[in-house]
C-alpha cells in the first residue's frame, strides 16, 4: 500500500476515511450506511467526499460489477503522524511537554492517563 502522509484531508473527509480504515474494501452503500449512524449527511454529500478522497489519492476504487469498492491508500498511522506533528509545530513549537502541560492544566487527566504517561516515559528512558 502506498504511504502518502502529505495528503491533506479535511475534517469531513477524515470521518469518511475512519469508516474505510476500520473495514475495507467497502461499497459506497456500506459507507453511507455506516455514516448514517453518526452523521446527518445526505448520500450526495458522502459521494462527493468519496470523489474528493479519490482525486487526492487517499482512496482507491476498484470496480465490482456496477459499483466500486473503496480501500485506503493513505494509511491511518501516516495521517495521524502528519496531523499530530502539524499540531505540535503550530501550537507548541514542536515540543510535546508543553502539549501535555496544557492538557494537564485545562483538562483533568484521569489516573489511567497519568499511569499511561508514566509508562511511556519509562519506556522512552530505557
């Protein structure tokens, strides 16, 4: 699978990608059904988003009879890496510590979150 982390996808397009990342290949009807549970989008809107994602190279479509089956070209991990790096660069000068400090000051971290952060730091120190 081609790994293209520089593909820019919108927030709405990322919702469609999440469905395809979870299970693929999928037909448009399956994507529409999955999104109907979480979005109040019209079928035409979803098809427009699918076409945008195809043009950007984030999705591939393979014909199956009279319909297409969609699969991701853009891998979720690559997209997450690009998105998180962009967030860190734009808002925190590329540094993780200020991001964690911001969340600890403005959002209550659960005991589970704190334990996980400690574990991650311990793993990085090894």
